[in-house]
C-alpha cells in the first residue's frame, strides 16, 4: 500500500477495525518515510475450500446450507435469527482459517455443533442427532467425546 503523499511503499498500521459485517477492515496507517497518516479499506476475500461430501463428491461451500441446518435445529427454540446468522458467520470464518483447498463436510458439521453447544443445548442435541455425515455411530461418539472433553478443559 503506497503512501498517497510520497508514494513510499512501507507504512505501519496504527489502528485497525472491522466493519459491522466483518468483511471490510479499516486500517489507519502511518507512512514510514514522511510520517503522514492515511486510511485504507481492505475487503477480505471470500475464498472457501471445496467441501468433500461423504460420497467423496465435491461441492462449493455454501453458508446458506449451514443456516438451513441450524435453523431447523433451533425450531421453536428461543434463539434469534441474528444469533444464528452470527453462528454461520463464525463457522464460515473458521472454514476460511483452515487454509486448505478441500475440507470434509463432517469437520464443518463438528464446528457447527461446537458453536451450537454454546448457544442452546436442545438445538445442539437435535443437530447432533440428525447429523448424518459420520461414517458410523462409533466415530460420531468418539468425535463427540473429544469435543466435549476439549470444551471442559478449554
Ligand atoms: Zn509518505
């Protein structure tokens, strides 16, 4: 990011904040050469890994599918839709942070379960019980145990 005053290429970030949606980051910068301050707006790239389904097919990551799933799990529960949208956002950010080209759908499901667990116990159990991406029940129980163990310790 070149300084708009002297076109020097190096600047340091003195303040940084997310927009309401968390997709645009506003950065206050100071030129390392002339010391002038300027503001940059950076849009986070929405690049998601491909999702590996249970039958090994790949599909594009779609946050709407997560929203559908958690809405179903939260039916008649006192959870506002804005809270669910926030959960979907968190899950989407997490998927991006994995920095991988492909991710198994069950890993995403586990992350969603973890987030739901913090939100509403009933919704969590519902989501877990309809969750079909696991190879078998044994694997599911193991993951669940690991997940709960992790939450207790951390
Ligand atoms: Zn400058």
